[in-house]
C-alpha cells in the first residue's frame, strides 16, 4: 500500500486529500450567534454604549432593578457602600432582573464527571482551594465540569450538623471553583439580597434569597451562565483568576468562615 | 428588516455602526466555517468553539480596523485561526484528539465494486493517519487547503503569511505527508492482509 502512495502523483494525492476531507467527521458546529450577541450587547464598542443602552429597552428594567438593589445596599454603611460600588464597577453591572430558573433545582446537578481528588487537581489549571475549617472534613464528592465549564471543579459535602440538607438533594454544601476572568453578576429575583463581603482580601458578595443564576466570563471571553444548584444562599468571590462560590442553606457568617478557611492543598 | 438577505458588505457596515443584530447574521453565516477552521487546529470541539466564539467577539471589536468593501470571511478566519492557535498552545487545554472519518456515509459512486470501496476506505484511513501524525503547522496547511477548501488568499490570512508563502508551505506539508505515508508500511500491510 505504501508503495502505492509513493507512486501517486501530486494531483492524485491532492484528489485523495479532497476525498478524505469529504469523509471527515466534524463535531457539529455549535450555535454561537446568540451568545456572541449577548456578549456584544453587554459590552458595546466605545462610542456605541449610550446608543446600545437606548436601543435595548430590555436593559432598562434590569438596570433599574440593579440600581434599586444598589440603593438599598448603599443605605447600609459606608464600608458596604465603597465595597459595593467598586465591585459593581469592576463587574460592569451585568445584573439582570429575571424569573426563577426553570425546572426542579438539584434534580440533576449536572456537575460533570466525578473524579478523585488527585485527578481533579490534574484536570484544572489552578490550585483547588478546600476549606480547612475543623469539623467540616473533606468533600464527599468531587466533579470536574462538563462543557462549557471544562475547568470547573465542584466539591460536594453531604448534609450534616450545621449544614442543612438542600431541599432537592442530600447535599449540604457545594463549592464551585472555575477559572474565569470576571465574575459578572447574577439574576436578582425579588427577595434576594446582595451584600458585599471580604474574603482574605478578595472582594466577594453574599447573595441570600431565592434561586438564581451566576454569570461568568471564561478565559476566552465567553459569557457563561451557571445555575445555582442547591437553591440556597450563595457566597461568591474572585480569587486571582478563579471565581469561587459556595452555596447551601447556611448563614452568611458560616459561609464567610468556611470561605476564609479555604487554602490550596490536596482535596483529600 | 427586509426579506432580501443583506450581503456581507452591508452587514459589516451596519455592525461597524453598532448594529449587533447585523453582526449576529454574520455570525450565523460563518459560524460553521469558523468552527471547522478552529477545529482542524485544536482537534477539540470545546476548544474550537471557544476559539470561534472569541474570534467573532474580537472581530467585532476590531471592525473599525476592517477595510470596508474587502471580503469579510478571510479577515474573520484570520482572527479565528489565531484564537485557535492560542487555544492549542494553552497548557490548560487538552488538545490532540485526532481528526476522524465519518461513519456510515454512503459509499462513493466512484467506487464500482465492494473491493474497491473497501480499498478506498483503507486508503482514507491510512491517509488520515498520516495527516494526524503531521505536526500542527503542516496539518493546518493541508486541512485549510483540501478539507476546508479555503482560497489561497484566505489561507494566507489564516496562516498569517504572505500569499506567495502559502504555496511553498503547502508543498512542504505535502512532502512531509508523503514521508509519513512511506513510513506507515507495516501497519498498512497488516491491515491489508487482514482484509484480504
């Protein structure tokens, strides 16, 4: 056979290559236009920003909602004010008012593939942080995210004393870590409160109330929407180029305490 | 919007003025070729998707540098190809899955007998194995030219080289492919024996 190839003229080889191209299997091309459009609408080119704002009537209500929340948090304290102001500035205000996520939360957590602690660390390009709070122990399960959350690690802790069971799963605490350039915002249904917090020098936010989504920018600039799995409260913060979030039916103090205890090491 | 589909030039002009809906149409039009262009480099669907998506986003922000009236596709593919190279270089990305043959495709009309069809399939497998064994640059040139049917100008843009260089790179790549094919003897013979 290889001799046959040797005898092929350039033209024959070219024909064979064209034929090969017609028999190749490509993964089906993803639908990109909506995501790209969503990104561009949120981040218009300079000079088009005001226009985009005026054109997109849909943005006005969410913006009002964001401002209302901002106003309510600004009333809290000067510290809260400055933290929230800078956080929102950093995030570029991508808060959208929205309805609750559809479907039963936690029915299928869709966290990706279950892996061992060692494998989890091999599969992500950042150091996985795990809580070192005494009594919390080690994660019961670890998952590495499915596309498009390839670099996402999820640590699940079974419900136990101090970690009430989520209504839809047996999990008490879910920690998610993902390399993302920005932590952008979240949907804020009525009844959700937003409070700025500080985790070992990193800015974060405590979200208490009803279920919601979080928005991330992946390293490639892709806007990703991730669902809150446990339908509880959420603490989210950026640490370096990694966004961390902690969710469960726990108090702000508990969440912050767990978050502050998180250190790089093995997830064992 | 009228019923007549707008051409690229019109859509680009509108997008330049901030019309995101017009740009969305361009994305719809070229997302498949953008994705495939990225895929032959990354050989990983997720990485290719990310490359295509971020290529589209970057192209939009760079529209003010795009010369009106020139073809949009090569310009876009250049950006996407560059993103794909970055993806493939990124240590965090798991690339290197191989291009694969489609399964269950109807037999070629050109193959008159089952034996010849089987031989053609065997040839394709061997050729693909050789293509997959090439280094990324050579594989890219071959894939752009023969698999994606990019024009010479588009290849020059996507490979970020001069038009004159495209031909020499292609000829070098085909030469390497021949060498690889020549080195594939034993496996091929085995397969052939097995098939016979």
